[in-house]
C-alpha cells in the first residue's frame, strides 16, 4: 500500500470511529434559580419562576415567599433543578407616599404631593399581593369605583426598591335597585304559613314579619315557611341583587 492510499485509509478509519461511537457533547451547566425579587417596604418578596424554590429566612404565602426585614441582607436561594445562588437586597427606604383623595362619580383620584413613579397593588386575605396592578408616572393615580369597597396599596419606587405601601380604600358606588318581588301570596297548611312570590333571576330575598327580619342572610328560594301567627301580621319581602342593592318591599297582610 503506497503512502497516499494509506493516508486515505486512516481518514476513513477516523470517520468510521466517529460515527460508530458518537460525539459526546459537554454537559450543560446547572442553571441558576429563576425568580423575581422585590422589596416593598420592610417586606422582601420572592416570586418563583422555578418549582420548589427555597430561600433562607423566607416563609411561603400563597404562591410567593416573603421575609420581613428592613435591613440590607444577603441570603441563599435554590431549587431542585438549579444550583444555589447568593442574593443581596438593599435596605428599606423611609419615604412614604403623601397624597390627598378626591372622590369622583366613578373613580377615586389620588393626588400625590410630589411627582414620581408609583405602583398600585391589591390585597388578598389582608396581605399585599406583590404583583402590581398598574404603574404610573406623575402626580396622580385614578382608581375605578365599583359596587363593593376596594382596598389598594400604593408604593413609591425609589431606585431598585419601593416604599412602605399606603393603604387606600375606594368607596363603593351606590348599587342599582332591583325590582321588588311580584305576586306575593300565602297559603296555610298544618299550623304554618307558606309565603311565596315571583322574583327575577340572580336575586336573593329578605323576609320580615312586623318589621322583624326573619332571614339573617338573603335566601335564594322564592318561598318562606313561618309558624302561623296568632294575631294579624304584616309580611314584607325585599329583593337583593349581587351588588347588595335592595328593592322596595312587597307586602302582604295575614289576618287570622
């Protein structure tokens, strides 16, 4: 075998070994844990983006981790799919938003004493949810009114952290008045009085006898059973809609 053929043989041999054994890629590096870090006042929140996230000194709440500590501190964070990482967070700032409230027909306007960047948060079970509902630049925030009272927390953004939230309660709108029950009637059976009526969909009802409330909570059904009164009695039924609005009463008089 001459020199040229021998070189070709060696090249073909190397190619065959490569395809027979495969090419081994270097192992992928273990990724760091994925999360979002937020300091809101004296509370530091970790919003996990990796399953099983753990952090020193943090306790779970809902789908978040939280630690109350106004000072600057460092901690380790990890998850089963990632390596440990050392994280540091800045200390809390002492500023707080200062403002005045102006109630409008359909909204509450929060007018700040100074311009800046502000974030608005909701509350769940009395605790702030660290995902902002909105972020505004300037000197005012408009919060829409609804038929139920709403509670928000407003923070001022200072660098990489946010101030302690100031709680703002948005007063509810007056709920619309539903139609009163129709065709209020009664029948007597076995020493009891059965009061019944017609009502609209999605309504509940309150029942009174001589001005005394007989149903502490609004009922869904369109009838009510009471012990037969010994004397004359006035029954009233009031419709209640899902906003808490109440109708004028429908009345019927029982005479023994």
